[in-house]
C-alpha cells in the first residue's frame, strides 16, 4: 500500500515518469536518467521488506527541487567544487586536475563507499584528504566542512543513478558487524536506537517530519533548514543530539562503521547526490 501512495503522489511531475519494473522495484525516469527509489531489501537487512529512498518521504516541493539541477541549491556547491578541483594548493604546487584529468573518471566510486582497506573503513572524505596530504602537500580539509562536502558532492554526482553496492564480506565483515551493533544500541536520555525511528517507525510522522528509513544514498544532502550541504556524519550527529545522546566523533571509527552498515541497508537504491532535504 505504501508503494501505491508514493507512486500516485509523484506521478504529477512534468517530464517525469514513475514505473514499477519488477514487483519490488520502483524507478523514476527524469530526462532519460533512471533512479531506483525503492527496492526489495537485501537479505542482510532482515527486519525490512523493502528499502526506500528518503526522497519518497519529502514534500512534493522538496522532491521537485532535487529533480531539477537548475533549481537544486546543492548545485551551487557542486560549482564551487569544480573551482576547487582546478585550484592549486599545497607545497607540491598541484591541483586535483593536475593528476586526475576529469572528475568523470570517478563514476561508480560513490556506490562502493565506504570500503574497508588496510584494516580501516575508508570513506570518500578519507580518499580526498589522502590526496591532499600525500599527493599535494596540502592541509587536510575539515571532515564535514564546506570544501569537503562540496567536493564529495561533485565526486558523488558522477555516480548519480547508479545502485549502491558496498562490500560487506571479507575484511569488511567485522566493521559491518560493529556498525550494525551501533545501529541497534539504545543511547541518550531518550534511550533510543537508530532502528527505533528508522526501522520500527519509518513512514510515520514525528512532529512535523515524515520519518524515512534514514538511508544515505543522497549524501551529501542540501538541507533547506540551514542552506548548506550536510555530510553523512553531520546527519548522524544531528540524530544523536536529537535523542540527547553524546554523538560519536565526526570522521571517527564509530561513525565510519555505522556508515558502512547503513550503506549496506540501502543496497540497490540509486545514488541521488546531491539530494535535497528539509
Ligand atoms: C599528485 C597527484 C594527485 C593529486 C594532485 C590528487 N590526486 Fe587523487 N589520487 C592520486 C593517486 C595516485 C590516486 C590513487 C590512490 C593513491 O595512490 O593514493 C588517487 C586517488 C584518488 C581518489 C580515489 C579513487 C579510487 O577509485 O579509489 C579520489 C576520490 C581522489 N584521488 C580525489 C582527488 C581530489 C579531490 C584531489 C584534489 C583535492 C586529488 N585527488 C588530488 C593522485 C593525485
Ligand atoms: C527520534 C527518532 C530518530 C532517531 C532515534 C534517529 N533519527 Fe535519523 N532522522 C530522524 C528524522 C526525524 C530525520 C529527518 C526525516 C527523515 O529523513 O527521516 C532523520 C534523518 C536521518 C537521515 C537522513 C535520511 C535522508 O534520506 O536524508 C539519516 C542518514 C539518519 N537520520 C540516520 C540516523 C542514525 C544513524 C541514527 C542513529 C544514530 C538515527 N538517525 C536516529 C529521526 C531519528
């Protein structure tokens, strides 16, 4: 039933078609680009029947903003990142463009992150900062700062429409387990876990907010509320603060494991970077 409601409410957009391919998968077609916004849950997300993009739960006006690259305010930051891409910085006298001719070479990368390498969870932010410190001799950017979220939006955009597909086996398994544990652990004065809202109560109203599954396929996301891009970890932090918990460190191990686990709950959803949320 949930599905039907969504399909009807979005069908009014001009130039946009919504279709159900397989029984369990819904796609949006915008200017010939396909987005999977809803799909059957992967086997490891045992408490969910379907996975749904956060886009589905937003107001029509917000949904429309995301779908139009000219109106989507996230693109102001994508443009800033194009400038940063070409800007020389650091002791080596290099710009990103000195070594990577075109940012389009990163198509697909966003769908596989975070990934586990050398006994650590590696995020997009880590990859960018490694290049800055090791290849450019430049200062690392602040993990959730404006330059970093702009750059992760530009790189993430190259994978827009592609299905999330993070590895959770092999070396990744222990970090994935850790993330899962965090997801289900109650914390804070309100004594709640991520799952209490995003698994047990999604598609209900919490004050003025329509609760989603707390997926990460749209990050970094443009928040209308504070008129800037919001990183995955900044959102995690915000949710922990809302339940009066002491948030884990942005860019720290806990949030990276949590990011891996949550990405795996959204396997198959299209990358929507940069998405728009309230
Ligand atoms: C001096 C050359 C050089 C510069 C400048 C450079 N990079 Fe890199 N980058 C590399 C190399 C080489 C790799 C491959 C991994 C490694 O050895 O670190 C890489 C890897 C990456 C990756 C990961 C790709 C993957 O598939 O895993 C990203 C993302 C990236 N760079 C982004 C950037 C950005 C953004 C900038 C500018 C802020 C930048 N790089 C500047 C050389 C460079
Ligand atoms: C008290 C309920 C509540 C709890 C508990 C909670 N959140 Fe949220 N979360 C929200 C609300 C409300 C929003 C904004 C509406 C939405 O997208 O669901 C949100 C949004 C999100 C989003 C953005 C989704 C999108 O599509 O943009 C992510 C990611 C997220 N939460 C992750 C988490 C994580 C991780 C935890 C546990 C550390 C957590 N949340 C705990 C209420 C909660």
